[in-house]
């Protein structure tokens, strides 16, 4: 069974890769991320991938506007 959970990117980063916090903007940290299996199932490498994808999506939105 899937345990969908929505959390802020800041929560993911602070719990799994806190060393990345200073490199993210406030806008990036406030992004809502939907996790298919919940925060408990994430690993640091997953968090890094989520950060990369989130930044990419934000930059894409900026370029379209």
C-alpha cells in the first residue's frame, strides 16, 4: 500500500542532506513535494535527486514566464 505524503522541500533537505540548505533559495525550500512512499522511505541520494529535479522544474517555470 502506498503512503502518499506531501512535505516541504526544506523538511526533506533538513532531515536527509542538511548540508545543502545554504545552497537553496527560500522559494526552493518552500516547494511542496509529494512523496509516493512517505518521508520515512527516503534516502539521502533520493533527497539529492528531489532537490535537483525541483530546481530544474523551478528554472523551467521561470524561463516560460
